[in-house]
C-alpha cells in the first residue's frame, strides 16, 4: 500500500511523534480502545471543537482557534493533558504548515495550551522545511506492509493500544 501524504492528519503526526507503531496501527483502521479514559476525554473535546469549526474551510485540520495577533496569524490548540509536548508541538506545526502552504500566509505561529503549560511553535522556514521532510518520512513509513515490532516505551502505560500490544 502507498500512503499518500494528502491523507495525513494532525492525529497521525501526533501519534508518529509519540510512537510510530501507534501511527501505523491507526493507519490500518485498528482503533485504540474507545473505553480508555484518555480516548473518551479526547473524543469529548473533539466533538466540542467540531461544532465550533462547522463553517471553517479547513475544519478537517481540527485545531481550536485561529486569529491575528500583532500582525501575524496565531493558531491555538487546547489539550486535555500534555502527555507528549513534542507530539503536541509537531501536530500544531503540521497545521501551521498546511495553512501556510495552502493560504500562502507569510507569518503564522502557534501555541498549545494545557492547563498552565503553554508551548509556543514558530512557523519559520526551518520548521516548515522540517515539517515537509517529516510528512515525507511518515508517508513512507505508513506505506510499509508491517508495523515495527512492539517495544515498550514511556507512553505505553497510558496508550489506548496497550491491550493490543501487550
Ligand atoms: S502500547 Fe506502546 S508500543 Fe503499542 S502503540 Fe501504544 S505506545 Fe506504541
């Protein structure tokens, strides 16, 4: 199977940055345990977001807010928890990349907020080049016929796939 880059979503990016095996399982429609409390909370948040984004042309990107601040665009994403700050950052960078390339925006940055934690993400050239390379890397990885073997990592114990992997 060839996984086309246009099929990538923020969820894939976040999963891949957390655990590539998680992203691969998700790409094959193997869904995480829907009863898992982390998944249930995430779904509840996603439902709220979708209602708010009904009329937004990029609603498939599923970020929470976009606005203008001091002359540049700012995308904001709220997370229930910052389980993986790097994953959250990459996911937001993916949204920024999509908006920047499709709308030809000059300056766009972002922030992820979880409780009192805030992670800032810059849509600068270096980050855009890194995201372009990451999109290619993930698409190639997801084209692989088999997932990487299970290896326990720091995210396993709160992962919705743990019943599948253990
Ligand atoms: S249980 Fe661990 S190895 Fe399996 S998908 Fe989740 S994080 Fe990855």
